[in-house]
């Protein structure tokens, strides 16, 4: 492909900088840890690497359902139900997202 790529009109204006660019510049300026984009500048701790290897070798190597794996949403529902004073249905009242951007998007869109 060359430089003659045409962008659909509905995407006009989306090729500029984003808030994430601003966060990165501010984090660099203030020497802060930048968790905004999920790019840590250190390796994962050994226990996490070992746990990941163990989990994938035991068959936990597929995409989860969109709302989160059944095991994870159940643990979250069991933990938060007593704190909130009522039983939370893990399959219909708990949603695990891929990251903050997805969580914010889902929280803001009308259903």
C-alpha cells in the first residue's frame, strides 16, 4: 500500500492525538508511573510468569466470555455480595472488561 489510502468520512478527525498521548507526556514530565496505556517498563515478577505458564498448561488458554470468565465473575460476586448486602448474580450482574477504556465505554453508552 502507498500513501494514497482514503479514510472513510465518518473517521475524519480521529487520526490526531488522543488523551492517552497527553497522559504519557504528563507522566514523563512529572516522572510519574504511567499506567494509562498499560505499557509497564519492567518485567512481570517471577511468580506471575510462573502462574501464567501453569494456567496456560492447564487449559486456561482461550478467550473468556465477553463479561469475564465464569470462575472470575463468581469470585467477584461472592466477595462483593456481603459488602453490598445482597446476592449478586455473577453471570448477569458482574462484568469484567479488557481495560479501562472498555469499562468507561460500557459505563457511558445507553442500553
